[in-house]
């Protein structure tokens, strides 16, 4: 599997608290091994768009798109990212 980080994802990640960055790195490593791991709770977002979401913590999420064999990480942050996934 190939993974690309959108510039918005990179900027948002840099702005996260250090403890959340550490947790996110662990979850993203798990995502690379198994995108459907139960702790990630990945699922397609509502609204008919081809955007998926995964869980970092109870309050933090990340969104991604699947384009062929590429997973494009789009956003990361609190539930506010749902306004523009």
C-alpha cells in the first residue's frame, strides 16, 4: 500500500499537541499495516463522497481517500475536520 500526505494533513499534524502527534504516529503505523484494524474504526463518511475516516482517539480523527492503490491522508484533527473532510 502506498500512502501520501496532503499538505493540509501535514500542516494540521504539525499543529497537534505533542501527545496527540505521538498517538497519531502509532495509529498511522497501524493503519499502514492494516487499514481495517478494529481500533481505527475506519469507515466511509456519509454524504456519497469517496472519503473515509479513521480514529486516533475519542476526540481526534483523520480522513483519507483511496485512489487505486494509494491512500491519500487528507485531514487530521478534532471533529471539526468533518466540516471540510
